[in-house]
């Protein structure tokens, strides 16, 4: 049986319910965050407006997938508004997630575009709805992710599952059980710092992605390139950030070099793409949660 750490009682029961339309807003903002991540161009190896390292994915497919996930992510938020944190809510989130996955697969003709992102943004939407803050959302999501889903059906292991088992990586499950530290403590602060420095939104989002790529144990990279592929991307993105990020001339030259390597070797940091989407979602949805709480 999985155990969870003791946390403040405020996480154990839903706060005063928000209006249902707030949950729908969370769903729309989550879909937009996924769209923004997909459209960010260029991204080393990841699908963008130029293509990417995936033969079965393109930008249009990612955008259709993003739109399909607005409803299930909103339903995760609604569930957390009415159901206390515990096995019942975990079971409900699991059922919503399985339905959401089917919506995604229907929209993409069977291609797994956003399974990890649905997991991350669904948990964070539930956490924001229940707690109203980014830190609270992370703690709430960690508690949910640490619980077993009692109705989880057998399914074929994903590429991430294989990489996690083969290389001992924690993967998306580990990120969730730690409260999504790369989204909250790496990508989001990088995004905010770049904006504060006046670098513009495109650079801010690019550097937030690169900061995550530099440190995340990305199972998508492990699946495609093994430990050496992961190391190549981590070292390449770390060098870009040490050079001042993608806005500097040295950083841009290193970015272009890494981009060429990722495309040639078919390396795609899909986990870091999900981290960026989660950070963009928290950035847009947290103020909505705060305003809705103050309006009660």
C-alpha cells in the first residue's frame, strides 16, 4: 500500500466550492497551454511548426489533441471541488483520465500525443481547484499521485514505462509524486525571470523549456536515445543556459547546434514539453483561482 506524507488539513477536504465555470476556464487554459507549447518554434527535436523527431506526429495533430483535453481537465477540477482528497477522488480522477485518453486517441487516430500532459495538467487542475495556489496544487497533486488507482485496467506499457523500468527513471509518475518540481521550481521561475528581464514571451518560453531539458530525467529521451541521448540533450541545454539562454548570440549558436543533433538522431524531450505546458497552465490558471476565491 502506498503511503503519503502528512500535510496540512487544508488539503484533506475541498475548500468552499468554486463556480463550475471556473473549472471550465481551467480546462480552456490547459488546452491553450498545450497549444502554446506545441506552437513554440523552434524546439530542439520536439514537434513544432517545422515538424519534429516523431514520424507519427505533426503540429496539426498536437493542436487537435490539445483541444480534446479541455473537457477532461475541467472535469478533474470539478471533481476536486466536490470530493475530499482520498481514495474516492483518486478513483474518480482515474476514470476521468481514462475517458480523456480515449478522447485524445479519437482526435489523433490512435496516436499518443498527450498522455503524460493529461496526467500532469489534470492533477494540477484538481490541485488548483482544491487549494487555490500553485504550491497547494503541487502538494495536492503529489498526494493524489501517491495513491493507487483502484480501477486501473491492464494496458500495454508505454514507451515511458519501458524506459522507466529499464533505466530506473522515475518518469512522469515520479514528477507527479514530488508535486511537479520541474514545472513549479524550474520552468515557471525561468519563465518569470525572462519576462522580468524584458526578453519577450517567445524567449521566456524557450528558456523555460531549455531549463527543464537541462535537468529532467526525460523518459522520452531515454526511450529514443538511451542514457547517452539523455546526457547529450542535458549537456547541450545546460551549455545554452550557461551562455545566457537562447536570446544571446553564443546561446543561439549552441541552440542551433543542439537542434541539428536532436533532429539527426531523432531525440525528442517530450517530458520537458509536458513540463513547459504545465508551467504555462499554472501561470495562467493560478490568478483565475485566486480571483475566484476572493469573489466568494
